[in-house]
């Protein structure tokens, strides 16, 4: 059974940093790419960052390029999202995603609020 559990969200001031974690289980983590998405109130869910099973291949939304970094630790079955220089418009629920045998799985989400 595939499970994804996010953590690390919270309230941070503009310009601050947070690191989100997503612990995965139920599949061979090192064989799959992972991604982070976010959904702000009243908006559609959007892709933030993705990393291929070959760790050097990453992809970012234009709005977060240069500020966010996605990484994987295959030994810990965990994917991370390091978020720096946070802006109020980064406020959203952040979700971890994995496609296992083409089936998408989602975590429960973690709230990130950027506000002074």
C-alpha cells in the first residue's frame, strides 16, 4: 500500500525558509520520480517541482526557480523541498506526489503560510 506523509509546513515571515519532507512507503522509492504540488485557496493545484528517479533530473515551476530545491534521499525513502526567500504568494497546501505504475498517489498535504 503506497503511503506518502508530508511534514515541515508552518508559518514563516516573508524572506524566510522552510524545508518540507515527504516520507514514502509501499513501493520501491528509488525506482520512481517524485514531485511536489501546491494548492492555494480558490486556485487549482499546480506543479511546483519534480525530480526523476535519476536524481540529477529536476524540473521547477517558473515562479519558484532559484528559490526552491527538490531532492531525494533513497536511503530514507524521503523527498524534500527546500524553500528559500519565501513570498506571501507561496502560501498554499503543499502535496507530495508519486506515480506508481502510472497510478498517482497523494499525501494529505502540509500547510505553508507566508505572512508577517
